[in-house]
C-alpha cells in the first residue's frame, strides 16, 4: 500500500543541507511535496521589503533548480497559509505537513494556529528548529527568565552542545504520483518593475550554492584575520553570509561546524560570537515581541525625538555631508547591504546627531537590506538608540569623522561609494569642509554644490543629544 505524501512547507529554510523538516519527511519514506506559500499579508507590518523580495525571487528560482536536480520541484502557491495547505492536502492526499519554525511574532502566531488546525483535521503536523543553534524558548538564565545582556547569554549558550548537521539527500527525492499545479514565480512580481537592482547582481549569488561559496571564501581568505579586519569596510574581512542566513540557504549549525573544522584561532572565536549575536537577537524578539515597534526600555517612550523630513531624506540618500555616513547609505542603496561597522555609524548618526526616531531607521533598513532580518534589525536599532537590551550607553555618540579615519584610514571605502570625493587626499576625505580651498579646488570638490556641507555640526549635535539623553535618564 502506497504511503501518503508528506508536504514540506518551506519558508526561510531554502536549502537541502541540514534541513530538519526535509530530513523528517524523507525518513518517512513517503512521497515528498516541497511547497512555498507566498503570504506576505500574514507578516503583519513587517512584510518583506523591496530588497528582500528581490533576493527571495532569486533564492526560490535557485532552490527549485536544486530540487529538480534531485528529481523533485518546488510548488509555489500564493494565499493564506492554512487555506493553501488544506487545498494542497486535498489535492495530494498528504497525511502530514512538516516545516522548520520561524521565530518572528506574526509567524509564531500564524504557525501555532496552522498546526492546531491541521491536527484538528487529523493531519500529522510537526515543526522543527532549523534556524538557530538553540531554540529561544529553551534558553533562560538562572532565575528562569530571558537574558537581556549578551555576555552572560553567550557564556551560557557557548557551553551547550550544538547538534550534529543533518545530511542532505544523496539521491532523488521520492515524488508524488501526480504533481499539484504550481504558480509561475514571475507572476509574483517580486523583482522591481523599475530596474534599480542592477547593482545587486554584481555583488550577490543568492541560493544555497552561493551561500556555500561565500562560506568557503570566508574560511579560506578571511577567518584568520577576522578579529583584526572585521571593522574595516575598505577590506573584504567579513563573511557576507547574513542574507544567506536570513533566507535559510545556509544554517547556523552548518556555519558553526564548518568554522570549527577550519580554524581554532581567535578570528574563528570572534566570528562565532557574531553568530551568537544573531542568536541573542532572536532570543530577545521571542521573549519581547513588542520591541519591533516599541522600546524595550519603556522610559524611551517619552524621548523627545525630532521630526525633520529633510534631514531624514538626506540620511536616506547619503547626502548628510559626512562622508563615512554617506558612503554607507549609498552602499546600501547600490548593493542592498552595508558593512556592520558602518551600520553602527549611520545608525548612531540618525538617532543621536539628527535625533530622529530609531524606528525610521529600522523601516528604511527593512526595505533596502537584502539581509533584512526582524530580530537583528530590531536589536541593532534599539542598541544604537540606547533603548534596548545590552544597549549602547546614552553617552556613546560615534564621531563620524574619527570613525572614518580609524576604520577607513586610506579613504578607499568613501572613494568607492562617494566618487565626487575620490580625488581628495586621505587626510581630508573624512572632513572635506576642513580641507584648504586649494585642496578642494584641486580635487574638483565644491562644498554645497558637488558635495553637501554637513547637515549638522558634530559638536552641537552631540551636545544636544547628550542633554536630551541625560534629561531622560534623570526622569525629567
């Protein structure tokens, strides 16, 4: 007697390697029906942004090709998840649905309702952790409460055993006798109608193959020097794995074991700590779901944020007059990504120099980053604004000039992304307004014309921010 098919509901786990849900389906020995459901309306206000949709299109196409290499295919359906799964169960005669969990608030609520409804229907519904080293509900401090500071969190998590990788299918996936119809990927219109994405293709190879190549490059070229070079945006010292991780084209368990096999040095230790920050972000979001739009520290609900559309647009467009800030924002627009050190610099500039709400920054990053991840985005912005867990002290205001000098000492990063300053010598490129007129003229720079003057004075903005934060701190 033929076994009933198993539907594998893929989401942010678009890979064959180390995929617990897929492994569970294959272990049953039944036909496997891989499915991806497009249901952005179920994501709440954090439906995928434009850059994420671009990546998703490429990733789905690549994953379908990988499945076809194993005699299978990816069935695409759009619509509410539960109704769509029920239709597919009816069409295929499936007796089970398996998936890997997501840990964002809207996804948890949706998945919980879907699982219960399917169980009530008599369908075997199971979910697995394929996204994190350890499920967030399994981690607690000695008081049984969530961690809110990274160092004790990571000390606790580092002592736990990371599970072994799950093997990828070696041969063909068992196919159903008849495939259900699939919608055409192009009909989802995930790619932009106006081709602002041309730079993305030069910088990224979405998909499981691209993820493996990025990891291999990092382990071969950069892991040993990671501790020294990770803060240098002018060097290729980071892994650039973040979008692959977000879409599940590679999992943290794979990365953990690959790094440990490749190196036991300080660079590997520091890199795995960065993977730990991703774990911490998901831990916080799971336990404090309101933080996607509200500060974890409630006193920040009365912080006197400014309201200045002109300055917000200048920041978004890389026209603040501070070269390291503008380089970062233009890198983001051109490539869908920004170096992590520069993310901290531009975030600090928005919330402290301009005193504009951190949520404005979070929403802009959400729409423009190919690695837009709700947990990491929320943690990063609340850290910069001083209103979240393990937050930067309120008196830490990054000096964008000194940050540029320290982390882009030759000006290479600025020259790449702010070409109108390319001919300025390194000693002036991070503060062109301080350059002698003859140097500016020789470089073809006309402040206020070819490149903007600073939109705020650093010292005055810093003093105003410190005053506002100090007033909040004392409860005034």
